[in-house]
């Protein structure tokens, strides 16, 4: 199945791309994507501790199962607004 | 109104979105770009967002406010792109019959915005360096961060 994966902020910089299509096996979860990214760029695993993932605009866990056409995103810690 | 924009925020857009004859108060909040962070001079800021999810999460915050205070007119707008010192990055408006609830709900909206709305800030320092801001606080409401199982090797 195909899913779209989006990268923002520090992830976008680290991976040098803002999104991509991934062809995943049936039964794949968010963790499948994380593992695949880690193979390409081992340092990204350090960020997993503070990062969230979303599936179709909703926060997800690594065990969230994916289906064809899902939109997945890596969500670094959010810092909208301001420091007040 | 729950919106990510590249346009200048004036405040009129959020105020007009919430005002009405039953409101005794409209509380407006603006976040503006500060010229320093902990004393280090800032040249400008860049904001990036995940717009569809950000707008969805803003709508969820408005729903929370509806449940907590019974206030149904809340507007939030956040600008993305490069912002100069003094410009408005975010505006929140809450209309309420009385000011107390309006102030409380407006503060709540900003607190939640920083917790769950996917928007990121990059500081461009006066010396030319730049970095993505990492918050001190961790999410208290979003699912726990996931961790890849430690490699055995």
C-alpha cells in the first residue's frame, strides 16, 4: 500500500525533503515508517523520544495501523504561539 | 475561524469572527515577535505549520472551550513564514457575556495552542545563526512519545 509521509521543521531539515510516498507492506504500522527512516538516517532515532506522529491529522502511536492513502506526519515538539 | 495564514494579522479578522449582540466582552490576545530570547538578540522568526492538522486542532480547542465555559465564539489565527520584530504571529479572540470567562478561555486557548497545534518556530539570531526552537514543556495531552526498541547491537 502507498502512504504519504510528511516532514516538518527539524525533520524536514534532517531528511532534506518535506514529503514522500512510501510503499509499505500490508499490516504496516507507524513503527514500520520509523524503522525505515532510521535505516536511512540512524541519528533520527534520537529525536523519536520527543517526537509525535500523526495519521490523517490526528496524533497517533507507533502501533497505529496504516491503510492505503493515509497521510502520516512526523511532528517535532510544537512551539507555536510565543513564550509568554 | 481557525486559520493558518501567510498574511499580516491585524486582529480585525478574529474580532469580527466572534463579535455579536449577546457578547459583553471580546477578549483579544496577540502574540508578537520579540527582539531577543533570554537576552540573545533575534533578527526575525520563521514559523512553519502543518495547516490542515493545525486548523483541526484549533477547532478542537474551541470545542474544549465550549464544553468548559459554554462559550461558542472563539477564533484563532496563526501566521507562518518570515516575521519581523514586533509583527503579530498569533491572534486569539473569545466573545463572552462577561469578561471573567472570556479572559480565562482566551488564556486556555493560547496554552492549548502551544501544546497540541503543529506549528514550529525557527529563531534567526542577529549574528546570522538559526535554529528550531525546542519547548521546555512536554505534551501532557497528546499520546506519549514513541520510542523505537533499542537496537541490540
